[in-house]
C-alpha cells in the first residue's frame, strides 16, 4: 500500500523509479547533484531566488494569504515596521471567526479593520462565509510555477503547480516590507502515486495512508513533497487538492504536483487560463527519498484520537472491538494532563461496530465539490435518522455552494437530514459543532489534536475526533452513526460536471491590489491593541523555568488553544491569558511573576529582584552589586518541551509567550520550521538541549546564560549555561541554537522583528 525508499532515488521520464544505490543507476552514471536540479521544486525555487547560488535561499513570493485569526497582527506589525503599500497581492479571508459569536463586537471589529486595511494598502478582502482561505486561493490565485506564502499551516496549492508554504505572521511581514524568506534549500521527496483508487476511496484515505507512513519517522520533515508517477493522471484536480492540503500533517515544508490537462481545464474554468503551466520533472530527476503509494490497494481509513498519523483502516477498528478501542483510548488519554478523563470509546462499540455521535464534512480538505457530491450520492433518498447522530456539511466556497444548489446535491443532503452550512473553518479548530461530553465525531477535516474539536478537559469536558473521508462519513450517517467504510456501500460514483460561477466573488469580494489609497483611514476598535515594547537582548540572561512539558510532541494548539480563544487574537494581552491554559494552567501566573521582575529591572526597582540576584551571584560566586549585575543581565521565563510546534502556523503560539515575558524555549527538537521561526521573530531564543541534560532542571529553577549576546553575534553555537535550583545546587548544561541565518541572529539581538526593522 505505502512503501518508503530512504536512500535516494532517480525518476526517469517521470515514470520509472530507480534507487540511487542500484546497479542500473551506477551503470548509467547519473549524478545526483545535477539530477536534483531536474525536480519541479528546484526549478520553482530557482525562479524565486533573490541571491546567488541555490544553497542559501532568499525567496520572494508571488502572493500572500491570511485569515481573520492572523491578519490584524500581521498588518499591525508591518505598520510598526514601516509598511506603506502591499507590494504583492495580499488576500484577507474571513473564514475562522466568521460567526462573530464570542467576545462581543471584537470579531466583526477585526473584519472592519481588515477591509479598511486592504483599501488603504491595496489588497483583496473576502467577506465572512464567502470562502475558506485555501479554496479561494485555489480558485483565484494559485497557478503553475508560483510561490504563495500564507499565515495558516494548511497553505498548500501544490496540485495546481504552486509551492505554497504556511508560516507564522512575521514571515509575511517580511514579504510586505520587500524582504526575503531565508532558508537552506530543502530536500525533495518523491511521492510516487500508482494505481487507481477503488470504489469508495477518497482523497482523505490517500492522505491518511501517507501520514501514517511518514509522520513518526520524520521522513518528509521540512522537505518538499513532489507528487509524481502515473497515478497522478488517475485523479481529478479536486481529489489532488484534497490529498495535497493534508500534507501539512506530515510536517513537510511544502508540496508540488506535476500538472496536466486536468489542471489546465480547472484553471480555465475559473477564468484563469494564463495561470496554467505544464510541469513535469526532467528526463532524470533525483530525490532524497520516495514514498510509493499503490492507490489500488487502499482501504477506507480513519485517524483515531489524537493525531492524523494514528491511522487504522475502518475495518480494523470495527474488528478490533472494545479491546482495540481501550488501547486507543489509553494512548490518547496519556496525552492529556487529566488522565482521570475518559473518552468512552469502548462503550461506543456494539452490534459489531463502533458508533459515532456526529459526522462533519468541512473546510479546505472536506468541503470540496466532489466530496460533497459523493456524500449526496450516498445519502440521497435515505435518512441520517432522528437519533443521536448529527450530520453537517460545509461547502468550502459560495461558488461550490451555488453549484451544489443548482445540480440538486444540496436537496439530496438536506432531505436526508443533513444540515448545510456556509463556508467556515470553525470545526477544524474548535469553534462550532463541538460534540457532547465523551462524544466521538467523525470528520473529513484537517486535524484531530486534543481539544481541537472544542472540548475543555480542564473543566472536565472531553470529546474526540476521528478523521476519515467524506464518503465514509456519509456511509456512517446513513447507518445511524455505525462506523461504516464507504467501500461497503453501493452508490453512484458519477460526478456532474462542475460549472464555476464567479458572480459571488465579482459582487462581494473587494479587489484592490495596485490601488492603495493612503487617504483611507484604518478603522480601529477597543479590542485591537498594539504590541508591547520589547527590549533588545542583554549581555547575559537569567531564565526561570515556567513550564516543563515532557510529552513526545507539543502542538501549537496546546501552546495557545484555538477555538473561542482565537476571538481575542487582536489583543496580545487578552490572548496571552490563554497560553498553555489547557496544558499547564499555572504557566500564565508563573510567567507574569517573572515578567514583573523584568519590568522592575527596567524601572530600577532592583530590590524586587533579590531572589534571582542572590541565587545567581551566590551560585556563580560573582562579586558584583545589584546595579552592576542587572545593567548587563535581563530576566525572562522559559518553557521546556521535547518537541514543540506541531500543527498550526499561528504566530500567537510564540507571541503569547513573549507578551508574558518569555525569553527562550528549550527543546530536544522543534516540530516545524514555522514554529521555530515564530520564536525567533518574536526575539526569543529557540535553544536545543541534549537528552542527557534535559532532566537537569525543573519548574522554578533558574538558568544562568552568560555572554548570550556575544555568542549569538559571534556566530558560535555553544552556550554554557548553569542551572540553579531552590537549594542553590548548580549544574552546568550546554545549549545550542542550531543553524541560523545572519538576519535571524540580528532579529533576536534586536529583541524582535519589529525592533529589527525599526533600526533599518
């Protein structure tokens, strides 16, 4: 079904995979370094490279995209850094806080601010309920050979020939200011598709099979996944888009697919024939590895709580019964801080199947035209029942909604008892359609992290999500919530031809790129607050450990929960109150106490810093006065986590730490480049530590890092630090920052991205 080739492969004529270590490759005399230039990814990167060579990339993008959880902070940061006009198309969508349901006027206030900003700076504004961010970008912006940067982790338009990358907001700020995205040239992994998906198999089944194979081993981490092979031709563009967007869950950097007449027709249908570019690898292309997917052997899949890589076949879950469900629940609950909670999974097994409480088809992965047509074909003429099971679908754009209305698919869905909603990302991040306590929801959505569906374990409320394809969600719906693979349901697989009607966009989307109006006033509101001032990095730093998280992986949703908290994203202070509140509820109070000490230091109230001063000077035998010590040292909090940053690109996972006085993170490794970049762009030090040293400190300990600024500026990467516990015991540890670009050093030295650009 899925096979990994890890030692490097050549692809000949786009069809034949040959392992680099094989006799055939040796006899042919192929050179891996030269053949690597024949990948589609290399060619796109080269056309966007602003510097010499191809090892250290400095990239400029063709367009930017943000939604209403991220764009206010990005624009505020850019304004503070000198923004005058959007230099490239910048699309603001309103698909996350569309409902304006929490926090009074603050959500709609942000929407009003967004519209005023695109009028002032020359951008595009997509109103609430019109389209989810990634569907709009597929329909109206992506194209062959382009690069697009988005402040959402699922920024993926590879199926249309675009390398699209999801990053934290500060990286978009750099593009708005005419700067570059700096990165070492990433490796490229071939995703070689062969065969044809069978009856009942949809894009989520393909995506989850890949996710299962590559996540835990980091096979594609921070690399570009290049989709090739004869199987690509067997898939519609809609199907490709559905697979592509889920690639984010592998922790890859981005994707790109070979293009063909199907892509050409898709772009022409959407009124953009010039956006098509035929793209294929060269005659002989080299890849750092390959994932071979035989789609003809795939079964209906389900990702069980709490990660998209925790994948089983639906058949396995049903045949495994209560015993397997107890095992799944035990693993899942171990990821929660409150292990007394139960998901009730085993209790949902009876009559030979697991039973579900809810089915959702939504967002940039689920709400696509063909997914909803398939769901309508399955439920048409049947009933989802009047029992506990609830079924909702969300078309991902108004044009898709309109076409489903015209061809009768919505009639079939609604007559069966489905609730049809507008374009909205809410269920994907915990805002809307939250299941009941101990409820289990099956969803064609992007993620099933803990609390992602909106539950609150800290309040004793817990529910969970299984990810599966829209076809199996619909099959489960007509069986009263009994978990059912679509492969076992007879239905018409024909899909009516799609007719794109762009009138909703023509009549309601504001398109102002190239027409900035400096006389247009930005419309602020009480909830839109500026970023606090941040000081530059001092010579030395005292860190106080405010949270120690020993989970294998810590998601950005755990660092700053999504859902209702996202309504406060335009007020850095209000949002920071939620930092780690579902993982380490004590963190905010601890961090604030350290922040208060740093504020006292800046104001010269040194008596309030007696404890850290005494602890460090005594342990290190420093003969300095408080005035001398604190003139060359700052104090800030630090979080330890083994592998933080999996999941969302939201910069708030880092900025909330900074607002609370965070000065550094310490980790064994960082789950994603985007989270590490967020940490650095907000002026915090993303320290790395060896396994042997990670147990040397705990919550409440001080960590003294002398000469931190000097070492950072020198380009060296060994920071000798000293842990000082409550009893005055001292232990030496070694920290590293890993590979850094010159500008990243400058940003951290300046204290944050805003300071760095203010100095420029």
